[in-house]
């Protein structure tokens, strides 16, 4: 039930679709790069599968295809960026670029961003710091799907945190994690399979734990990392809350239950306290702390020690954050990106509607 | 099995003990403030219960009571602080002070710290930013007790993260969380009671989940937040790893399995890659992003919305991070700090050994 496309062909499709809704060529390219990084790294829920969703937001007037993205406040190491309702896939690279520029002169740069939309995978933006010998951070708030510990109501998004750290001879350390037990994409896969969700992932509309992966469609909620109070869900809740506050209260975006939903068919709440959704980015020059060569030598030792740890029975090895995604990227760059039939059909219809070419499958 | 002491009397005891080992009066006061904040906030494992432990480190030559704490490298928004083997309870306030000073001019300040020792509770240091209308961050690495996902070996500490965020009329948001399912202090309580630990907290020496809270004393390990792979332990592992790298690889302290143990009877590993243990601190001026009044008004709305969320059955209310600790502090400032008999006896013996007064209990 899979069609396989080359990275280049799906990238071209996304580029042409973004141009077709009015994005300037350069911004469309930026957006396609960010979007396709998800497919390359194996985060299938955040890549081309969402292309139609972005277009529907534009159709509903919620995405400005030609935003005037600008810095509205700054200090030597900080800025607030207003995304002018642009695609998050365009606004986020601008804001991360500001963080990197600030770090070049002040040692670190921290940029909170309002008036944006969904920005793809958090890790992509954090990783842009690596080429500059900087540590990159990226986080974003998102549609309210998560119930804080003890709450029936959904007040937070899956609010991911990504941290990318350069190493020397070893590949970089790249953590990219939703602050929930499980990402929403994993629930969608279980729903398609008709399989049960593990305990600790979701609760039903009454706030009781459930194994039904479709409970979130009927008033249920995803659970914060930890699952329940006994297993530390108050920690996942606190982390998701920090992401929300750094991304949106610091920038003047919407927060908590007021975050506008990604899906265009859901209404936006009235009396919004801010503008659009919010992101937060950081860049720290490694040599603002220590000579980069010393840092990288220690990172290599760190990575090798953890990777060579004795694994538990049934497991081959201990992974470094970023290992699975990097390995997936290697495979998919050469062997192509598998797309489930439903998504391929959706993309073909989208291409027809937007008057752009739909690519042939590989091989 | 409890004796109750006033905050002031235990603070005086800690102050006199620190002076008795050679700390200058001012540093002893700083250390006593930091140590006792744990008892006030209900984190009993990190307060006066550890006073003997700090003294044993000094007896073993691992704590320098008169450190020359200094900045060894800096940029407008960063610094590395060398703690000169001082008490973490003294080194950390110095380093956090540098972060706050940097933020005053550069918008933010970020300080990685090497050559330190155990610094008490993470939240205390983060909260020092609040009086300056700044967001405070604090993290530290710690003795290796935690097994990364799929690892039999213990390579990380409980590596806490604290974030303190000011509000307006509402009390501040203060998250302070170990990146493990459960803090080590909770296991100690279960061991004393002879009770079982919940699943997902610990594994035995072979890397199999166990409910025996004393398994960590026989080669077992605490588990990262999430507990197992299915419930997101790779996220807790990644967060603990980020804390380790920011605290120690950025500063030149020891990291991973090389972190010197807090307990003086355990040997320090040979061929250490760095100096002492490491911390990381951050301060962000709120008005480096938005006018402080706007930010605080939004934080008040955020806090009120979350606190008024409909609770699940059997729970009275949804908590804001920091609520339980603040309420505990109110009680303990007026009604005193309960100390279990074993700890009180240990403190009385310590007072005798160090030639200082042991306080009377309350009432």
C-alpha cells in the first residue's frame, strides 16, 4: 500500500504547490526544504502528508503567502519576530537565522516568534545551527490536544523540544521530542491499523485512561510525557507548558487552549489573546564557552561511551538521540520515500487542483 | 518518628556547620540559604538531610571550603565559571548571579559551570531570576544512577531541569523536575517503608524492570522519564543527556559515567575527562522580548485558565508547576520543618562532632 517517490520529485512537488498559492520562489524553496526534511528523517506525519493541510489553511485565509516577516523588538541576544501569518515553514527559518546572527556577535541568540503557523519538525530548525559550530534549540506550541495532569480539558499541544549539538568525528547529537508520551502521528498509525494504543498514551472525554486510539476524536486527550502522575506526567506537563510560554507568552502569540488548530475545518477560538501560533529558537556558539575543538573532542568521547554501553537483552545497542533519523535519511535519500496510498492519492488530487505536475514513482 | 524544628534553627545549624569546616561567613550564609530552601519547599531529600554528606566530602578533600570562584571565559551573553571545588551551594549562586548580570545588559545570560559539587535543589537557583523580572533556568548533572533507554549501564544522573517564570498578580510558575520517572528521594522513602516501587521506575542489574526499590543498590538503575521505550523513555534519556552536555561538556566538567559520586564512600573514577561536576544556568530578561507588564498580564491569564481547568474525577484541581512547593513553604515557615528521627540523630551527632549547637525542637 505504498508508492515510493524520490526525494527530489516530492521536493519539486511541494515547491510547485507553494509557488501555486502565491509564495515567492525563494520562500517556496525554504518551505519545501523544511517540509521534506520530515519525510527524509522518517517523521512521515509532518512531511508531504501535511501539504494539503497547509494549502487548506491558505484557502481559509489563515496563511499569508507573501508575508513581511520582521523583527519587532530586539536586544543584543534576543529578538521577537512577527511572522505576518506566513507559513511556519518560512517564518521559522527566518527566526532561526536571526538567532544564529545574534549568537555570532553576542555568544547566544534567542528568538520568540508570533503570528506564525505550523513549522514542520522541530529538529530541522535546531539543526541549522550545527554548520556554524553552534548548539541549536527549537520549540513550538501547537493545537490543544493534550490534557495537563489531573485535567479533563485539552490545554496544550504536543509542544516539541529539539536540541542539536555538534560533535567532532561523530555525527551530531539531535534530540527532537514531543512533550507527550506518544506523538499524534503514532496514534494515526494505530487508528489506520485498528490497533490498540498502549496504556498511558491517551485518556477519554471523562479523563479516564483508555486504549482506544480514536478517543482523541471524541473529546479525549493525549497525555503528557510520563502518562500519569505516578510515572511523572506532571513533568511532561511542565515541559509542555514551558514550551508554550517561551513560544507564545514571550512573543505575543496565542497560548494554551487558544492556539489556532492546524486543521482548517476546526474553528479558531473567539477573543484570541495573541497572534497566530508561537515558536522559540536558540543558538549558542560553542566557542562562547570553550574552544570548539575541546568541546567536540569531549562530545565524541561522550557519544562513543554511550553508544558502546552494554545493551539490555533483546536490544542490539544503545542509541544516541538522532541516530535513527540520520540512518533513515541515508536510506531515503538513495532508495526514495515511501508514501502510503491514501497520502499519494491526496497529493495527486492536490497537484491536479493546483495545476502542477504530479511526479512518477521510482523504479 | 518526627521532630519538628523551626526554619531559623535549622538554618543556623547549617550556617554554623559550614563555618566550622572553614567556609567564610558570607559563603556559609549563601550555602545555608540554598540548602534550607529544599526543606522549606518539601524536597526533604535535598535539604538538611544532606548536611552530613557535604561535610564528608570536605573530610575526603573533595570540597574546598574557601574556593576562589572565577569566570574563566566570557562573551556578552555567556560565561564559564570554575568553582574551584567549592560547595555547589556556593558556586551555583555565584554562577547564577553572573547569568543575571549578563542578562541585564545583553538581554540574556548563560553560564556553564565546572569544578563544582552538589548544588541542592535546581529550582532555588532558577527562582533567583524572578526578583529581576527575568525567567530563570537551572540544571545540573549528578552521580550516575540512570540507565539510558536499552542500556544496562548507569551513565546519567537524575539531571534536573528547573524553569522559573514571573507572573503579575499570580505567583510565579516554577517547574523543577528530575529527568527520571521518579526522584531518588522517593525510592529512599519506599525503602524505609519496605514498600514496592511502581513499575517503570527502576530496572535491576540485568536491565529488567523491577519493583524492588533497593535494586539500585545492587547494580540496578533509575529509569529516564517515560520508564520504557513504549512510554517515551528515549525522551527522558535525551533530556537528561542535554542537561549533562550543557552542564559539563560546555564547561569542562565531568560528564556521563565519570561524574564524581555525591556519597564520599564511593571512589571517584580514574582518568577523569573534566573537573568536578557541572551546572548550567540561564537568565532571560522578560522585557528583552516584550514589555514586562504585557508578559505578566498574559502569564496571569495562562495561570488562571490552567488552574480553573475541569479536573478528572477524584482530583480537586489542576495544579500550576510550583503550587505544591509554595504551599508547603507557607506551612513550614510558620509550623516548622519535620525531620525524621534518623536524620535528626545524624544531625545531632554532626553538631557534636563539629562543636556547634544543636537546636531544640519546636513547641
